[in-house]
């Protein structure tokens, strides 16, 4: 049996992020990413 688990990297919730004032999206430049906490149980 083969099992595939898809995981996602998300910005570190313990780091300070900045929003782009025009798009209101998170600026990801220089933001540390971590494994999505829910994916750790996959």
C-alpha cells in the first residue's frame, strides 16, 4: 500500500508579518515558513 500525504508551508505564526497596503495580502518576502500544524498529524 502506498500512502501520499500533501503538506503545506505556511508563514510562522510566531513571526511578525506585514500586509501589502494595496492588495491586503501578506508580504512573504523574508518571512520564515513552517509546516502547517494540522499537517503534522498527516
